[in-house]
């Protein structure tokens, strides 16, 4: 006899609490194998394929494409041991771990980098309930899934208030609504999300001021200009949150300098003429950054205001800004200080390709300690970038273009670049920031300066 198992959206790690369904990879009735991806989701950090830890036949899917689900919400149900369309059995049903793809302890590979945990001792079923009249308002409320506890479990899990869903409690709390004043339309008076939303709409109508008679013609109320509303969610929403927090918390300052990059470009051309793997300009700039951070470690730090401490970090995890079709992302090269220029170039190429294809993992998008922003690829000379919170600094690099320049006492056409450093003024003063930027500029103008730190 088939056993129906429910697979919920797993903990995606890195503090992520929800994900948007981008594309379903299976249909109801499909046969799935252990660890087969069943849905593609987008978190605030990356696109992720979520594999199912059970083998069987898909009996239900929860959530439409484009909808957001919190971690722990049901994704699909799978009938383990059910007959497949060809008459065979999808998986044995003998209670062994193989029968459900390791259901006793999970497959261990629900998400790359994150394993499944032990199955809970008690599961909750989700069953639809028909629309029921709401005693509080005299209206019928659309049916919605209700989580039903197993036999013996209390139906009310929030004290005297008959509500199960944490989303319903949060919605009421955020809007200052007392759930004790509501009569739920669900089974046994269970308060549903529709009950809360209706109560909020009713409260909004009651608090709306009545129109004031006037002898003069009424002036049309101000309205929002017509336009398209774009939800701030996914990567765009994460960027908005992080940049807003940076501007709110970090007292930043910016300094900049022009540098003659002619010798750096010649050095790169000489490196790439040897037949060895090509070296990118970004890799050369990264190598200069790590050398500069070794001399000025104040800029490879973060601020702990709760403890009122500056935390200087031992390793340099170098982030770099990459523009993709899905928005701006900042992949991180881990332990950049321990990599040579060739290794840095290879890692930049790998992460850039992963960013373009949307296959970066959350771990590859977090943990940065310093960011390198090459906005010159957009054809601009300068910028005052916003620090990637909770880091302490960001180096910006403009385009490298031929410009008049005084070289060895004579006017010449040289390859000139503008470098800018935005830094957290809590971690250092202008002297340290200026020293860092001047060292970077000296290495750009005379790459041989780097030999002292190699």
C-alpha cells in the first residue's frame, strides 16, 4: 500500500526564510527519484534547484509559479510505493530507508550544501475545507488549506486564540490586529488568513474620514501617477534592503585619484603573450587589492556596534560586482589573499559564468570582506559606490582611456583610469584610506611595486 509523504521547502541556509517559485520541474503524476530536482526557486541570493528526498509518484504540488513560500511550507506530496503508469512500483514500501529515499533521516541532499534533518515525530496533514460563513462579518470566506494536527494534538496552538498558521499571526501582529476579537471561519472556529484580511479591510473603511460638505466644487484628491509597479522581491529586493541598511548604518566617505595605467596594461599584454592561461585585468586589480589590504588591514574589517568593537578580519574574501539579466550580484572569491594572479583570473571567470547562468550558490554570494567594483565596463569614469554592508570599504575602478598626461616631464597620451575608495569612517580616518588608495595607484602605475609583496 502506498505511503504519502509530504516534502516541505527546506532550510536554504544563510538566514534565508522564503523563496519564490520560478519553475516547476515536475507535474502531478510524474515519477521522481531520490534527490531529483522538483522545483526551481529564487531566493534573495541565488536561483536554486530543490531536490526531493523521496522516490515515488507526485500526488500534489503547492504554490503557483511566481508565488513566494516561507521555509517549512509544503512543496509536494509523494506517494511512495505507488504503482507507476507502466504498472511497476515507484519504490518499495517495506519501511526501510530505501523505501522512501531515506525518509527516516532524509536523503542528506535536499539542497547542495545543506542536508535534511531527522523527520519530525509528528506530521501534520493539509486538507482543503469548504467555504464557511464567518460569524463575525456575515460573509463567506473562500476556502483555503487548513493544517490539521494528528489525532491527540491540540487544534489550538497559540493559547486561547484558535490560529495555527504563523503567517496569519504575523499578518495580524504587523497590522496591530487583536486576534481575540475575531471569529474564525475555519473548522472549529479556526482563524484563517482571509478572516484577518477582511477585518483589516473593514477597519480601513471605518477609519476613513467622512467627506466634508463644501460650497465650492470639491477638489479632486491627489492620486498616484499612472505607471507600472515592480515588486521589490528576490534579488532586487535583497539589493534594496542591503543598500538601504548600508546608507542608514555606515558613515561612509569617498576619496579618488587618477592613475596612469599604461604600464599595467603593458604588463598584462606581456603575461598573455607567453601562451599560459590568460590573465584578466580584474585579476590584476584584485592582486593589487590584496597586497594593499595586507598593508592597511583596517579596511578589511567590520564594525560590531553592539560590542562597540572593530573586528579586523584575517582572511580576504573578495567580492566583485557583476551585472546580470536578473540584477546586480556580488560573487565572492574566498581566500583571495592566498591566490596568485592566475588562480584569481580562473576563479573570476568561473564565478562570472555562474552569475550569468544564474547558478551561483548562496555560499558563493555571501561572506565577503572587501568589494572590488569595476564600473568602467559600463563606460563611466567615476562613481561613489555604496558599501556592501557589513564590509568596511569598496574600491571602484573606472574605464581606462587614452588621455593627455605629463609623463617624465613631457605631455604624452597615456592610458588613464580613475580609482575611488568608499570607506567606513568608523574603521579609519582619511590618512589610512588615502594611504591605501595611493598604494593601489602606485601599483597600477608601476606594477613592479608589487614585487615587494610577492
